[in-house]
C-alpha cells in the first residue's frame, strides 16, 4: 500500500512546486520557454511561460491519480507485487517529472 504522505513521496513533489514557483517568479512574461529538444539538443518547441510551467504539475497530478486508482481498484490477488512496484514507481516518476521541470526553468532563465 502506498503511503502518499510519506516523505519519500512528498520530497519530489515539493521540489516540483519550488521549481514551478521559481519559474513563475523569475522567468519574464514575454519569454518563449523551450519545452522540447531534439536528439541534437536543439530546441524544437517553445511555449508561453504559463503553459510551459503548468504542464509538469498537471502531469504529476495525473500520475498521482493513476497510482491512487491502481492501488484502490487494482487486482487484489496481485497486491503484494503491485504494492512494491507502486511504492517504487511513484517517487521515481515524480522525481523524473521534477527534474524535467527544473531543466525547463534553468534553460528559460539562461536564455532570458
């Protein structure tokens, strides 16, 4: 069973929130923020500041809802293996999303 309020789950969520707030405060309103890079590390897509910074919190919320639904409505016969995978997967995926948000903010601040 996932403890959604455990520090290991809340720490990457806090990092994501801090990165988002920092980006909202420090990135200029007129900046075109890079949200996707090609294999050659050249920017392939930019978005306005708000749209660029809100996509990762929305993705994280969707992940948390999916993990909650799997835990709540998942197959009870596979609960032991499922619980371990969910307990590892939630902080891992939240951390990956937080790192992506940090990268978006850092690149936007360097180019601004």
